[in-house]
C-alpha cells in the first residue's frame, strides 16, 4: 500500500469499477424493504456548482447508508430540461435549444460522475425527451376529459423580457423569478389545471406529513389560504347588477361605508359613469403595470378612484359609493371588498385619504370608541353597536347570527373561500411540451387523439425572441386536419409551464422504459412514495405543491395508489462565500484576487458580505478545480462537515484543507498498521487500554448511526469518527492487541463510507477484503461494550492536579482513597504532611486535603 494518499488514482479506479459492475442498479424486490432517495433534479445549465455538490452529497450519504443497512435503494438522476434559459441561450448564441441542452447534459453528467454519486444511471432521462413528455400529454388529455384542464381568458402576469406568462408563485417582489425584470398584467387566453378542486385534500393531507419541515407546510397552508365566512350580495343602485363579496367578518357589515372593486373586476367598466370615465381609465392603466404581489403588501400606498356608481348595504339600506382600489385583486375572493374602515386598517387608510365616512360597530369592553377620534382601525373583539337588532351581541356570535339572517333573506350565505387559484400552465415559448389541442372553427377545441401522441416540437423553428411564440409562426406544425371533421384546423401554439414536467418525474423514475402508458403501476406502487426528498426551501409553494397535486391526479386516473409523493423532506441550506469587488472590474472571482489585490489591475479589492454563491457576483468555487486539487472525497467531506444540512454553509478554504488532511490521516492509520493486523481476528475479550478503545469503537458506531438515520446530523457524525481516529493514533498496544486495532480501523472505514466512498473502498480492499465495502453492511454496536469496566479519575492535592488513576467502576470508596494515596506523584506532595480529609467525586476526581 502506498504511504501517500493519491485521490486521483483512487477515485478514477472506483468510479470505473462502479460503472463496470453496475453497482447501483435498482430493481423491484418484494423480499427486501425499499428505500427511494431523491434529490431535486437539476436544470442542465452546463456546469455544476458547490450547491449541487452539497445537495447531492447529502442524498448520497443517505442512499449509501441505507444500502449498507440492507435496503433495496433507488437513487436516480435526470434533467429538468425544458425552459426559458435554453431558448434564451439559443437566441443569444445562435444554437438550437436541443443542442444546447443535450451538450450541457453530457457535460454535467461527467461532472456528477466525478463526485462519485451512487446513481442508477440506467434510469436517467431528460424531460425534453419525447418519450417522457408524450405521457405528460396523455395525462393532460385525461384531465381535459374530466374538466380538470380548461382554457379561459384571464389577467395574467406577463414578463416582457421572457415573453411569457408567469404563475403567481413565479413572481417575486414584482419581478420575474428567472430574469428579475418587472412583471406587468396582461389579458390572455390561458390553459389552467383545476388545482382548486384539490384544495381541501392538499390542506388535510398536509397534517399527515410529519417528515416535512413545519415551515414548508405552513407556507403551503398559507398559500392555499382556506377561510370560512359569508358571501354577501350588494345591489347596485339604479341597476340590475349585483356585487358579491366574500368576508370573514359579517359581524362588521353595519359598518360598511363604501365598496372596493379590483380594477380587473368584470363590473368595473359597467359601473363607470361618463363623468368618471377619464379618471377611471387613467387609474386602470396605472394599476395594470403593478405587480399583484406588491398590490397586497402592507406598505403599499392605497390608491383608488370613484366609479360614479353606488350600491346598497343590505342591512342598513344605505347608499355606499363604489371605488376601484389598487389593493383589491380579482384573484382573491370575488374581486370585491366591502370596506369597513373603522375595523380594517387598509380600509381605514383608504377612507382617510379620500374623505370617506367611518362607522364604529364593534365596541371593546369598557370603552367608547368615536369614529372621528380613531387613530387607526380597531380590529379587536367586542360587542356590536350601531348594528340594529344585533346590538349587544358578542362579535363572534354575531358572525353566525348575521350570516343566518342574510341567508333567510336571500342576500348572503355561509361559504368557504381559498386564496389558491387554479394553476395557469400556458407558456408562450418554444422550448416546452406542446399542449395537445387542435382548434377547429366548427368543432372548437379538440384533443389530439392518443394514437397521434406525442405531439413533438419541430426542430426547424426560427428563434428571434420577438413577436411571441415561434411555434405560432411554424406553418407545418400549426396547420393540421381536425380529428373530428377533417376540416383544416390549427394546433395550440402554447407549451406547458416547466413545472408540469417536474410535478411527476419522480414517478417516472420507477419505470423510465415503460412504453404502455405513463407508469407501470406495479413498479410505481413498489417504489412510491419517495422515502426521502431533498431540495431547496424556495420550492415550497411551486414545485412541492404542484407535485402533491399532480400525484393526486395520477391516483385519481388509476395510475398509482399513493396519495402523497414524498414521505420525508429535507430542505438544505445554501453554500455561501464572501464577495470581492474591484472599482475598475466590478465583481471578481476568487482566483482573480491575490493578497487583497485584483490581478487584472493590481488595485486593492473591497470585500463584501458573505452571500449565496452566484455567477452574477462571481463568489463561486468551481467544483472541478476543487476536485482536481483535493479530490472528490475531500469536496464531499467538507460540504457535509462544515454545517448541518439544513443550515447555510459558509465557504472556508482552511476547512477544505483540514478535511484533506484528515483523509490522509485515515490513509496513514491503515497503512501504518497493516502489517501488525494482517492475521488478526476480532477479539472476544479485551482489557485495559484495549477495552477503552473497544468502548470508543462502539460508542462511535452508535453515535454515527443515530446521527445519520433520519436526523442528517452529518457534521457531528463525522466529528465522532475523527475522535475515533484520534483514539487509534493514541493506542499504544497494537502489538499485543492487533485484533482490536483491526476492529477500530475497519469500523472507521465502514462508518466513513457513505461520506467518502472512494477512499473507503480502497482501504477496505487494502484491509484484505475481496467483496465491496457495502457487502460488509453497516456495523452494529454492542450495548455491553458501551459499559465501562474502569474509569479514569483525576487526583488532586489541595485542589491541584497531581495525577490520574484508573479504578474499577464498582470500586469501594475506601479502595479508591487508598489507591490515590499510593500513587507515586501524590505521595511526593503529601509526604510529611497530615491528611485531614479525602474528598471523592464518584467517577471524576479525588481531592486529598493536607495541612
């Protein structure tokens, strides 16, 4: 065995071995307990980053650990390959999105294999493969048949830079989640999935996911936003029109002094009088450019315009003015809000700005609120006042009474409302799954027959980035005969939101080669649900919610039997590094800074805050360079040891070097002892120093096993193995106890294998084993070995340490005292002095007090 650890040779050897032997191939085995481990698949951008290394190393530890425990492990990899970046790159560089995508996939696959990840590469696919998306199109057709997929006109979030629609979840702080440019509102005909039909089940099933972070579940519950209240009808004065509102506060209805409508409300244009038309048009144009998320934020300046029309408060009969308001959205409730400014802060601010009246209708106990003196809206509980026959009622009881009263008069009803809106899945781009619908002037929207699937993307499109979808201009693709009547018709030119592809890929991994439908039900039922899913918290209300919905669709279509896609979810933290900037050249890569100066101009560099690694700020570490310098196992070890998986990891070059030194230390520990332990057997009984080492071995096995299994405390697990390695180096009795040294070394190698598999495979072989390390299984601890026979106690004289003493764990106090007094160094300090007393702290110390 070489004395020097050479990670390049070791890693190349074992990566070739795993590939040749197909070590990580998975298949259904009813006789074994399955474990499906999955990390969120990457977009093929062309290069992996340290965030990838960390995410996939976390998953690989769990997969290898479970495989060593005897589980039948499925650990696949694929590519979320459709989307705007490929199309934008094609436009910018004059390369077809397919070519760009598949070249990037090839590059990233090579990089991932260098990390030594235990993937079943035979299950690999990309979502842009027609063999994948053909089945997605089939599921769409089944949804269309059931009314779960439909098309309608709506106000949508439009990104002019990306030239496409965005779901509400894809708008962040008023900007596109991809390009970060402002989003505007636009009226378009769009395809929707009826996720609202599953709102209740999505909420209720969230209570049965104890393996998910509560933070993620809370975000989903809030996004679905179920609320119980009352739908109330307000009749427009001198009109047959009615305005319906949803409110959770029918107890405040007597205090409604005006009505606020969303500018997008279908009645908005109808209610505008000629005198107000110019002002309303100007206001509507202004609001159209605002992001929906910004419009409901608490710090938004409340603005509105009077329509010129009035409606009647159904309980007071009072005429109240109808306004359009920027903080009311058509996507929430009914798009109309009964304004109660005395008891709602948004309405309060709006009323004060436009001089609208306030009416107090809830009085806190012991107080007498006056509307004209209110500094802000009163939103607490109390009893009703100025509310006719309901005066004196507790406001909670009044909610029920008023709702019942409105229902009896046909002016309202108790109902449930949701913040969640149906999922808009149309995108006006080329690089996506074609929506399998044909439009016929006679037959309307006609589904593509199943026998004609897949509807494939034409490869000869012209991508300019201008003028809408390139598919709409491709005559050969667009022109088709109607499947019903045979007359000339046209295809749908929109493609699916890429979140559709990622909403079911985990199920297809169970049967990627199946050709008789989207899923082989037997295989899918064997593997699903995913036992452990790993990915970023940023997907809480997009991918994760959509995947839960789509799983229920597949279930209801009879394709699988599971209700939820992921049993356990780990949301890993980010990899962060300080930023560096030069006044002349802007952001700098780490290699462009030497001794605090920019290598491009020799000027001093300013160091910024530590932030998530990003190409835009160049605070990135190239994993290829890291692997080239230190090896993949060091890159893996640092990403796992530097911080718990759920926390952000701050990049630290010294930490990387420390991990490299530790692996070299493990290598030497095995090499230095190989000859001594060559013929050794594991000992049955040991004593003294060997017993201490044996106890440390089994304490470490227990600690590492518990830290990995379900807890993902990888940093503390690795730290425990480091302590065991220290104990191996401190052990002085190898010649007399070669068996315990063999046990210690083999334990270290087996425990480290999920973290750093290349070096462990090599050391396992050097230790004389012909089978791979996973065949040895995961070590188990012996509870008896955890119990100490002896304990080391500190011996003090007048409070100063003068020695240490090994005593039997069950030794009598008198024997302990006598042993302490007999210790040679202690005798030096008590000679000629009177021992006044001996204090014994069991298991810890003995203090001899002398005069």
